[in-house]
């Protein structure tokens, strides 16, 4: 393949390799520092980052507040303290090489406050901020305040054009790069728009060419594009290198750095990734953010699919075919459903799914009594980890309420991600019963000879392998 030339990221030449940021303590200062020490861009997550005790063990984030707003303030404080600590670890491990970036989700609860709090407390330690999951119009303004580079994540030229025209043209000198994230192949939350078919993946090449054309039109000839999502080895992307249609380009790896010795996720998580098969990662829309996301199709996802399937429309008064009364607990007041749906309800109830829960779409979802209790408790315990949460109806500003009914078809993403990364087994094996984000190419671990016999490389060994084009 062609020689892999350095790319200028944040004013410094680095290898064309960027670590993808993965929230809630997956991308840490340890992995980011190791990536930077190898001459790449290391990324730690500013989303509910861990702090550690005197023995180097993650400290549980225990909430004491009796209200959502009180717990939200605790969450913001946890996030700032953890982000500063991760920045310090990354800086020390990097030995002054590469670049250290922080990843943050714009739709995270208190995102701007946490970002600015970390920047204040970690001045000089972070070289850039990567931000996606929404339209972060104020990202350039905040980056200018702290004189750091910023890297918006987009999934189309149209999204970047909107950001540029509304805001980023004013802070173009600090736009370090644009991350194009393939919305069909990336892990975690995906940027599929309502006009795009989740079942019909599109080739990223023409989409990135379109992005580059617009960037050139506004004078961003030398600003690199960072290709993210679906990148496994660089040999497969040789036609993108030294290509004037693409321009300066680097490549982001999100899933592969999880399976390294420096990665702090549980060893069982790494081993599970090594065994995935093609199709084991599922693109879904269960997330309380409302975005599509990609995760391993484990028992957790299958249970959410079951909730979605065990769902029927209802009316409060008889109308047309909805004329069959269905008494609802606890007082037995009826709603009205179609005859065929009443038969389906009887079958579900015979299987143990006896409790109906109302959704914001005027449907009833049937679950077991135990699951209904869990859903209600999780909604009550909400700590405001998102700017808008459809699961709990939390909003992080104004009246702190989305104005919509809480949606039991979703889940508490904070609990799910905290449980899996810290391997909390109180609710069973978290690799099966909690959310396990992964990119759609994760099945390639099983067939890549680099990982033969369960080999887990160091970050440096992974970087060397990628630089070989493999």
C-alpha cells in the first residue's frame, strides 16, 4: 500500500490514527496517553469519566440527592472531577508526544458546563475537543475561549454546512478537523437522518468527497477529515490516501483500541469482542437520546426488542375497531383495543407479561411485573445524564421536563453503561444484560490473525499493526 504520511492535527504532525472516544469510562486517560505516546491522537471521554481511589480503583458514583435536579448537580461535579483526572493521566503517559483530545456528547446533560469545567481544571493538558451526538453550534465559541482546537463529528456534508454557516466560520482558525462518522457502521450513537434508510448503507467515499468539496469552497483545503466508522485496517483505504478528492485525511479507530492491554474495560469484555460473528452488532433506536445506535445484540437488546413487539394501540373510548374493553390495573378502568390485539394480550399474559405500561404514542407495552418495577425505579432514580431523555422525560434546563410522557420502551443509559464498564453483576452478567456498544466491524476480531489464540496487544503493537496497513 501507499506510504502513510503524517497528518497535521492541532498544529502537530501525528500518525494518521485517531482513537475514537467512547463514553462512560471506556476511553480513559490511560488508553489516550498510550495512543499519544505512540505518535497518534489519543482520546479520553469526558462523559461521566472515572476518578480513582488510593489503590487505583474506580470510585463509584453514588448519588445522594433526593431530586433529579440535585442528582444532576452531583453528576456535573462527578464529570468535571473525572475529566480533569483523566486529562492528567493522559498527559503524563503521553510523554509529550502525539495529541490528547477529549470526547464529549453535545446531548449529554450539562455538556457545556462539564466541558468548560474540565478545560478550566486541565489547562494546557488537552489539545482538542471532539464532539458529536447533536449539533454543537457553540463548540467553536467554547474552544476559542480556551484556545484549543475543536473537531465536530458529522455524518453528512449538510450537517457540517449548517454548523459552518451558523457558527464555525467565526472560529475557523481553531477548527482542527472534521470527523466524518459513517452512520451505518460506527459504534455507539449514530447520525442517521430521517431521510436515510437504516437498512441501506451508503458508500462513505462520495459522502466524504461531497464534504471535502464544501470545505474547499470555504477555504478549508488543509483541514483534515477524520474518517470514522467501519475502519479496520488502512490497507483497505489506500485509495483515499494522497487523493485530491479526499484531501488530508486521518482515520479513527473506536472498537479496536478496546482490545488492548491499556484499555481499562473488563477482561471479559475484551474476550467477548474476540468471539463476535458478523451480524452480532445491531443498529437500533432504543436509546433514550432518540438517536440510532449500534450495540451487541445481547439479551439486553433482545429484551428491548420484546418490549417493542409486545405493543398495541388503544383508545380511551370505543371507536371503530377499537371496541373491545381491556381493564387496566390497578382499578380495572378499561381502555379499548381491537379484537385481534385483545387475543395477543391474552397470549402475552399467559407467558407472564401481565402488566401494561402506557407509552407516549398511545400504545400499551406489556412486560413482567418485575420488569415494570425496574423501569419505574430507574425512571424515579434519573440523575439527568442527558440534555433530553425520552426514558425519564428529564430536560437539563428551563422547567427540567421534556413535556412528554416518560417512554418505558427505552432504558436508563447511565445505569446500563456504568454497569457494563465496571462489571457490576448485581443484575446478572452485564455483558448480556446491559448495553454493549460496538462498531459493526467488531466481528473481524475473530478472523484477524493478529488476534490469534486470544492475543491482546499493547497500544503500541496495535499502532504498529495499523501502520503496516493491517
